[in-house]
């Protein structure tokens, strides 16, 4: 779960930092998308990979995202209690 740019729970400074990091990480690069499901709003829930790197895991490790426990069971890596 990454910070929101707008809305009642927005964190625009943190959201912009996460967005900029993500753009540097994968902008203009080939990624693989593994669709997990659609959420209640019809949005795709997926894991992104760049070569062998899990993009969500990288965002988490760098402090740009957190694990939203309600959905953590959808990705094997996010269920782990060990070091990332």
C-alpha cells in the first residue's frame, strides 16, 4: 500500500516520493504483470516484476510502501515475517 496523492488520508509529499522512485525504477522499462484479481472497484490487483525483481517488494524495502495486512495473503513474499 503506497501513500495517496489526494483524499482525506492523503500524504502528498510521501506519495510524490514513491511515485518518483517508481518512475526511476520502471519508467520506460519492460515489466511483467501477474494479475491476482480485481478489487471491489474493478481495479486490477497484480504483482509487477522487472526481470527477477518484485517491484512491490522493492518499494516496501525502500520505505515507499507498506504491507496492507488485509490483502497480504495474496502475495507469498508479503506473508513472510522474515527480512525482506
